[in-house]
């Protein structure tokens, strides 16, 4: 058996330095996008929060959907409302349409994947509820179908998108709220989406329970 080669500490150090530089660039790019988005997105986030608060106070609920990382964001947001964000307060009515594997797979298998959120919405949504539709490209067909179903049912739509908003952004009405992150990178868009969702949680708590400033 050949003798294992010892790692060159100089090469290892250079590799770490290269990777650290890449990491640093990610941090700088993310921070710069968040700074530049603050003024652009503050007003639509505030309007979305007010719309959600009106729904919750009226006994309605917020239903959230998205695919992939956006599905995780939908679940994250619903959990923050049902459980807690940063203060202890009563649970708030929110549901992620991404969590019921039996419903998702049966709809996708028996009909079309594009229907996985819209069909659940028709079963669970009520006039006055709010759909939180998350799509980094704005072109996710299943999310577009959910938004169309929401309007038919009389639900408000809050859309979280990126780039130029895609088809979802084009279909926004005056009654909807569009929060669009102006960037081409999916990773950067998702990072700002998470911040926007935390801003929504904070604004909801602040308006409903007088959360700490």
C-alpha cells in the first residue's frame, strides 16, 4: 500500500484564503442589496402587513405557498405567526400550503402539479383571507394558479418575487401588494425575502400587540 501524502499546509492556507474571500464577497453583495432595497420595499411591506392585520382582526387567515426554498419560506412565515416571532402573544391564523404531503402528491398525481396550491386554496380559503405567494422568478406556474384562484375566491394577494416580478408581477391588481427584490441572483433574492418576512412578522405584532420598538 502506498504511503498517504501529507497535506501541504501552504496549499491548505491558500485554499482557505480564497474561500474566505468568496464568502466575504457574498456578505458584501447581500448587505448592499438589503441596503438598496430598504427604501424601495419598506412601503409595500408596510402595506402588506396592514392588509394581513386587517384580515387577522376580522377572523381571517393567511395562506402561504411557494416551491423549493420559497416553500421553506412559506412554512417559516406560518410558523412565526402560529407560534411566536419575538414576543409571547396569542397564536395567529396562518397556514402553509406546502406541508401536507398527501394532499400535494395526490393532487400532483391525479391532476397536475400546477394545481397543488390552487386546489388546497379552493378548499381552505375564504373571502377576505390573504394569500402570500412566493416565487423568486415570479413565473412559478403553481404559484400563478394559486394567485388566480385567490382572486376568484375573493382573497387578497401579497406576492414576494424577484428580478422584474415575472408573470406574477404582471398580473398584480390594485388590490394586491407586490414586494419585488430587484436582483437576478436567486440566493440574494431569497435572503431579502427572509428579511421581508421577518419585517412582516414584526409589523403584524407591532400593530396587533404593541410589540417592542
